[in-house]
């Protein structure tokens, strides 16, 4: 029984929330050509670019304190720069991204990005085409658009994303030859073609989208993942996500996710996507090895607990054991997943919790443990997510 049988078209809607036509954080450190302005343009400073790249790597590797320390001298010397409000917002963003079912930080994030956009617009009124300010506006609006897409608020997402796109267009005129621009152009090409094709509800407002080209977008993103300096990790991530969720090129997606994990080993979000990609390839032995690798890495480095990662990785581990016939090990993993997932916010809305409980019931039946099976089918039947799995759990309860 495949995961896709339970997910259906909802998976595509779920994962489009992680990828929309937006500019991403890496753009704010483009090494733009020198411009004579009254206020220092930080990204013209090669030392700043080096420090910013290191700070971003630390942030992506979930070491917020180290990232702040790297940026501290710049922040102290240029305290009025709108970049720091954007940076604060990006720290909140990573908290949101680690668990998209938790909406408790949405308002704080939106307010931070609005403030960054406002301060950038003030700077632009004083100095038009200030590169830093254009980048801050592009990134701030684009990430708010992405957050609204996460919540399936499509029209709002695209309206706000439009403001980010306009700032990016001006940035392309100010600094047209930057290799990092390939990333934003690749995103624009792909999603301008994909979104109207996949989601008819968006077509009514798609008139403001630029012309799209799905294959051209993929090619440009791959080029960005090789040539870009600061945007290289984001280009690799979004390319992998597109290949996984929309193009179904799982082998290639796995390559890019593995590179991200090797570079940011403490990032549980990338690990969750990597094991899901391996599941699409039925690489059960590799999934088991990766689970061991992850748990050993967390223990060896004394990293903080990561309940969402534990919840999801145990589910996929359970599937690896289940489809190789080790039903006791499968049950153990599924039950750990249910236990971890039940303690998360909005647990009843989590598809993987429904699936973990259902497969825990299936494993129990195969182990001739009918009372245990009933317990987990009952959990699955009360969920709001994964309706097919929920229905199957109810059917099994009736049959028992």
C-alpha cells in the first residue's frame, strides 16, 4: 500500500506551499557592483560578503547564535540598516519552516518583514536604486508571500509576491550580470509556467505573471546551483523540491538533498525531505541506514531534541521495515512516530500521524495483536488528515 494512495492530489497542494514564485533569502547578499551613494551599501564590501555567507551557512545549519556573532560587528557599525530587521525575520522563518503546522509565529514573522520592507522603502526614497534596500524589499515581500502560500492563501500570496518581484526586476536592471540572479530567474520561469497549469483557481489572477518555461526554469536553477555564489544552497534546495514534488525525478532530487545534508548536517528539515525522497525510490535499506546516521549525528553532537524530525523519520523507518517484512520493527517505529506526533501542535491535522497510526494497526494485525491494532486504528480514525487512511482504519475497526 503506497503513501500516494492516501495523499492524493492534496500532497501537490501541500508542497506548492513550500515553493512559489518568490525571491529567497540568499539574494540579499549579492555582490553588486560598486555604486556611489551617501549610505554605505554593505554588499559592495567583499569582507561583508564573506561574513554574510558564513552567517547564512550557520543559520541554515541551525546555529542561530553563531550566525548572530558573525554579523554582530556589522550590525553595531551600521545599526540603522534595514538588513537587520530582515535577518531577525529570517530567524523566525526558520522556526516556522521547521514545523509548518504550527502557526503561532506567523504574525511575528509578518510584522518583522513588513517592518523591513518599510525601512527599505524609506531608504529608497532617500537614495533610489540603493542595492541593499532593493534586495531587502524583494526578500521581505517574497517571504511573506511564501508564508501565505504555506497557509494556502493563494491570492494574497501572489499579490504580495508581486511586490517582491517588482523589486527584483529593478535589481536586475541595477546589477544584471550577477550569477546569483540565475536563481531568481529560474524560479520565475518554472513557477510562472507551473502554477497556472496546476491550479485553475490561480488563473484568474495569473495575468501579472511573466512568461514561464518549466524546462527552462529547471535548467536555469541547475545552472544557479553550480555557478551562484551565495544563492547556491537555495537553488539546490528548490531544484530538489521541484524535482521531488512536481517532476518526479527522484534520483536527481536525492542528489541535491544529499548535498544539502552534507553541508548543513544539523538541519532536520532537509533530512525529512531526503528520507521521503528515498521512500519514493523504495530504497528501504538506505532509509534504515540514514535513520541510524541521523540519530547518531544528533547524539554525537549533543543537538537539541527535534520532535518533528523524530516523528517523521520514525514513520519512514517504519515503512522501510514494513515493506521488507519485519513487522515487529515496523510497529516499533510506527508507534514511536505516533507517540512523537501526538504531542505536536495541531496533531489531528498531520497526515503522517494518520498514516503512522494506520500502519501501526496493520503491523499489529500481522503480528496477531488485535487489541493493539484496534488501539491504533482508533487513533487513525479520529484524525482530520489523510482521509483514505482514516477511512481504511474505520473499515478495519468495523471488520474486527
